[in-house]
C-alpha cells in the first residue's frame, strides 16, 4: 500500500497500532509514513449520520447553539493577516456558524459563507444566528455550486476538520480550486504529539494524525507556500481542564459522572459543562452556583499542574498559508 499523502510505499503489515471502535464495531489500523510523517487509519470511511444523530457530545452543543469561540478560532483573529479590502471567506465544517458570526462582527469588509454536511447545525446557523450564506453541502457539492454561481474565495478556513478526511489531498486540491490567486487557507488540527491526543483522536471521529512536520509537508506537497504553524494557545483554565483529564483519566471521568447523576440529578443526553449549565439549570440558580463553585475548585486544584505540564499539553496546531500555483506545478512534475 502507499501513503495517502506522499505515495511512499508502506508494508500493510507495518501498522503502528490497532483500535476497535465501540461506535462502529470496526477494528482500525494506524499507519505512519516515515517519509512525510502523516499518521492515517485504515479503513477510512466517514459516516455523516454519526454527527446528526449526536454520537459525539460536541454536536449536541452545535444543535443547541450554546458554545463559544474555541481557542483555535481565536488563533485566527490573532495571527491571520487580514486586510481592509473586500474579501470573501468560506468556512468549511462551519457547524452552527459561531466562527462566521464572529468574523461578521469584527470584519464588515468580509463576505462570509459556510458549509457543513450536518443539516441540524446549518438550521441553527440560520435560525439562531441569522446567517445567510450557509449550506448543508459537502465540499464537493459546494464546489459544483461555486462553478454555477462563479464564486471564488480569498480565504478558506477549516478548523478541526482536516483530520476527518479520507482523502486529504483531494480536499486540499478542491480548496485550492475555490481560491482566488494568492488566496489563503487557515485552520487547525489536533497535535498527535500531545499527551492529550489519545482522548479523542481515533476513528470514527478522526482518521488522520498530524504533528508540525506532517502538517507542513501535506500543505507544501499540495501547492501552498508561506506556511505558518503555531501551537494553539490556551488560557490557564482550559489547560487546567486538560491537565485534569490527562492526570485522572477514566477515574476522573467516573467521578464527574457520579457527581452529575447524584448531586445534580442530571440524566439528559445534553452534556453538563461550561457551555450548557445556564441552559440546563435555567430554573435553578442554586444548581448554577454549585456547578460554578465545583468548576472553580477544579480549576484552582489543577492550575499548578497545568503550569508544569504546559509544554506537553500543546494539543492543537493552528496554521495559515497561501495558494502558490508554482509550488503545485513543481510537485506535480516530481510525482
């Protein structure tokens, strides 16, 4: 078999590990390319129904429209070279549109579009946030739509999306076709070299593993230049939450679930967390105060550990880079 990015030969027997998913009842094998550095699972087949049916907690938040901007979104506003001229931006995997909403608020010079195959999230984007140019399309479907409407973009973003792709080269190729000359892509992926990656980096949710080297390589091999990659910056409270999850593992998760069930008597499918507690406890100010108190105790307890472990808790990579047809031409001639 060949590497899905650089086509380097890989012996099928040389997989790094096996993983069995209780969701899909499938055994997956992880392969790592010793040339470009990518990690990829076999088989790689995305089932979009898992998202609409809320197999992953994050999608419950999307469908309620309750989350705030994540740290990887904030990296865009800190590092991306925005200009004052009129621009078009497409957010791929936009979910309920929280990032697009913030772009609209900060940059009136940017005309925004968004796509996500999750129809429920797109409904929330339209009804709750009033977003207009959002579509329940795959990237391939939207590309055909863009040809019909003669649409091109100056910026294409995809946060925590590339790691879900079965064919990342094809995904980046379509992005390149949708970009104007010298257009940019920007986004984020989990960092496979973080201690935290193992808590959610497996199929059927994630199919690809990136570190700085493999992320740079895939972007360069697909014709992008001026590549900038940063570790996603997180505040101390976020790091405390990660430190707690890493250090307590399954035991910590069981304790959390015990508190939720027995103290708060919460049995709903909606996860109880910092985004949802106002919604869940809208009729109980006492529960709101107790939840915030417990959360603050957790943060205070684990902040010292978070400070110590900070260099090892870099669990996200933000990037942006520019379309470069010369790079794409040179690479196509080398293949």
